[in-house]
């Protein structure tokens, strides 16, 4: 049996390059577990909402943080601001969200900068489930961090 090593090498190199790029972008970005922002996540305030994406923006939630994804979602009863995750995390996973998408968000409702927001733990959009936090609220992206 003849093995084609060249295609395997190319795939391995692409995985290494993507991983290295993601790791380089995420170090010391303010999104790590235990950061001021992530410490706001409270498992006692978890809620699930259904709605439609009205706006999708790249924002810096606070000083010292890298950019993250913020959604404005129109539900049947109100409009909700949801902070999902660092931008680099969505790029690494090749996640596509867009305005007018129907979405389900599960997350912790908190007050941040004197405004109510939801820190997302899981979203479902276009049949794709993205889990951003484990059951205790710890960010999934931290498992990708070196060390």
C-alpha cells in the first residue's frame, strides 16, 4: 500500500499555522477565565432567549480587552445586547452570523457598565450549535490557551 505523505504534511502544516495564529492572537487579551469581564458570568442568572439578530458588531467590552463579538437581538418582548466571545475565537472556528438570522442564546444576564447584557454561553444559529462556555461558565477558548 502506498501512502501519500505530501497531502498529510500539508494538512498538518495548515493546522499548525492556524493554531499558532489563534494562540498568538489570544494571549493577554482580557477574555481569559478570571478576568474582570469573565468574572461577571453568574450561573444563577442563566436564561435562554430566542430572537433575530438586528446588529452584529466587533467591540471592546472594556479597557485591556481585545475585540469581541456583540449581538443586538430583538426578541418578542425586548431588545437584548449579547456579548459572545473574543473575535479571534470566531475566526478560528470560521463562524458566520449575520443580521436577520434567527438565533437562540443561552447565557448569564448581568449588568455591565450600568447596562443589562447577556454573556453568552451557547448559541444556536442556522442549525449550528456553538458552545462558548462550559456548565460552570468557564470560557471554552481558555482550553486552547498554551500552558
